[in-house]
C-alpha cells in the first residue's frame, strides 16, 4: 500500500509539473503584432485589435469602406489604424485572419461561405447570406461588373469572341455557372435565353462558332478583380467547351486594373485586356464607352474575425469606423 501511495503521489506531481510547463510556454501577445491563432486557450480582451485591409486598388476595399461611410480610406492608408496589415487578395485575407486570434478584416461573401477558418459577423443585426443580399436586408453588398475593350482596340476576331462570351454569360447556362460559383443573381435564370437559341439567333455567337470550324484560335486576355476570378474562370472554361476557338488567358491583379487595361492607360500595352472584371463601380475618371460595361451579379462583403474571438457577433457602420480608424484599439473597448 505504501508503494502504491508513493507512486500515486509521484504521478500527481509529474502531472502538475506538466500542466505548469504547458501554461508557461504560451506565447504572450503584446497586441502590437498578429497573434498565432490557437496558441491561447481563451480570448484575451486586453489585446490590441489588429486590422487587416486590402490594397488601395481593391474593389472589395472600395465597397467595404464606401458602405460603412469611410470613403476617405478607399485610397488613403493614413486614415486607418497603425495596427494594420495589408493583404493581397480575398484568399490572403482569410488566411491571415485565420492565423491571428485578434484580427478583424473583410472579405467577399462568396469566399467566406466556402471557408470555415474565419467567422463572419452580422451587419446591423442581419446575417450575411445570399438570400439577405437578394432581398436587400443585408446592406453591406456590391455589384460584380465587367468592362471590355473598345472594338477599335481589338481585332475583328477578338471583338467577335468577346461579344459571344458576353452573350454566353447572360444565357441560362452562363447564369447557372455564376450562381454555382457563389455569384448572387438578381434575375430569373428561366427568363434568360438558352445557349442553343443563341447559336441560331445571335450573330456574334454564330460567327464565333464559324471561326472554330475554320480552326481559328483567338486568345482573349481577362483580368481585374480577384473577387470575380472564380466566376470568370468557371465561365470561360464552360464557354471554351462550346466555342473551341476561344482561348482564355487569365491574370487577375485587382479591380483597379480592369478599366485601366481595357480602356485606360494600359489598353495598348503589354498588360492589355480584352475583358476586365470589377468588384466595384467605375470611378468618376473611368468613363467606359457605350455598351462596354455592365453588371454580372451581386456579392456581399463580410467583416470577419478569427473563430477564437467570442467577444463580438454583430457590427454596425459606426463600430467598424471606430475599429478601422484606430479610435478603438483594444477588444475590451468594444
């Protein structure tokens, strides 16, 4: 019995020692740098809020700050808190926020819906869902748009392929692809023409198919918004199955390059695009030629935090402005 008691005592001592060691190896976060997600056992409200933001060419950034009435922050980083990290895309935003317990950022709803490594916040008491964007109750939303090069800046074959692609994009088949890739449709799919109908009624579609029959391959360069990239790639892949002469070349570098490289200063350079995508509206200095610009679908923007953060579930424009400008610096102040 004595041996048993001594053994039990030794086990308890060792167990307590291990617990003590585990607690001592937790990495303290002074709030000045992003924390490593999951290293702490509970959320520490005394830590600094670390904000994550997109670059000034991002359509998601434009849509987010415009919606919360912080328009000055669209192009000016000095408006934002000093505790900030700039990220390059929706994917990068989600990855960074998922690795920082004390982070807050924003991302496209289409990205958040397919990734549970971050937690989306309600906005003004309304959950970010496709249905709530469609019915207008979720106010933090924006349009996904396209802009194409002028006919005068494209060859005849390029112009034909671009117009045929736009026709496909608005067909029942195209709208189904947009919806399947998290685009929020504001029109009824059944009211759109079928692709088989367009093959006999749309002159550009008929000409594009004729080019394919002649074994003519036409390279079409597409780029712009990274938020629209998933939809754009799915559409071009499906269209290329129907029109074999269509060869899509994607290079998505942000909404700021959509107009610039289709009809702006880069339209005739090495980065020129035939089709550009934007997750925002055209700016005042971006004047698209008639018939070259339009809406694809809608998307929500979601304020996101790390799942370890249990302190907040809902935000308002006023709260977000205080967070992103640095008026509120610690989570306990919320």
